[in-house]
C-alpha cells in the first residue's frame, strides 16, 4: 500500500515516499503550547497533536509544507532531516477520539 493518503500513512506508519521536503519538529523547551501550529497544519496532512501537556508532530504525517512555521509566535518549529523514531503512543492521536483533522 502506497502511503498516498493520510489514512494509508497512519495504517502503514510510513511517510509518503514522494515527499522530498524534510519534516519539522517542535523544540519542546521553547514551545508555549499555544496550539497555533496545530490549527495551521492542513487536514490532508494532520500531523500536529496535543499529547498530554506537549504539542507534538508525527514525522510520518508531516509533508514539510511549512504552513505551521509562520503560525508559531515563538519560532520554535525547526526542520528535522533525521527525525527520532516516533513513539508508539503518538499513533493513538490520528483518527483517535480527539483528532482535530477529521
Ligand atoms: S510542515 Fe506542514 S505538514 Fe508538517 S507539521 Fe507543519 S503544517 Fe503540518
Ligand atoms: S505554534 Fe509554536 S508555541 Fe504554539 S504550540 Fe505550536 S510549536 Fe508550540
């Protein structure tokens, strides 16, 4: 299954191989948890979630489109060419009961 849709990316836990831009990550030590980035991530990507008190980006869902960057009031979203492995518990958010993108 090609990871062409968000549903497929969630099912396979794979990024769309056609995406060439690097994913982005939130620097937790600088983030003020305002949720602005979350509201600016396009629904077809739907990569940013509240995770407890943190705001997180699931790398496999992030196209690197950059729409979230100008939304951040403290500029704490950075390119992440080599993302760390995604924790299992982050996968509870896409299509979970509080998925903000469905
Ligand atoms: S770069 Fe685009 S896809 Fe990635 S988290 Fe930001 S808005 Fe979402
Ligand atoms: S917009 Fe910036 S400060 Fe606000 S939640 Fe997102 S990363 Fe954190």
